[in-house]
C-alpha cells in the first residue's frame, strides 16, 4: 500500500480535468551505492567490477506508457484517486548506468 501525490510535468501540483494514463514504478537498485561511490572517486576500474542488480516490485507494464492499463478521470471535485497494481512482484530488470 502506498500513497502518492499527483504532479503535472513535475512542476504543478495536481492535474487539469481529463482522463490520464497512470504510470507506477517501484524499484530498488542493489549495489548501486557502492557503484556510485566508486564513480565519485573516479575509480572506473573498481566501478566496472561492481554488479548492480535492479528489481521492480510492481509489474513492469505499469511503468510503460504504451502498456499500462491504468487510467484515471480527474474532474473539478477529485480529491483522491485509487489505482491497483497488485500483486506485488520481484522482477529483475536491466540496470541503467
């Protein structure tokens, strides 16, 4: 269960009236802190030896604009919207360096 705030274009709180696709991602990058620390030290040799594994905890389709089945309708009175991305999963996905 999670709560999120809706922002439009990352700048404006809320959204204008209309129907919108919803994208949801929840991921964790295992080993990323060690990788970033090596890169910050400019130690590319050490960074190359570090394996970072990336995990998605919701189905990947929910984070893809072309694939998500989630939509919401916003009107002038909308205060709360609910979307269902269950069940929880743990899927390994490519890590983007």
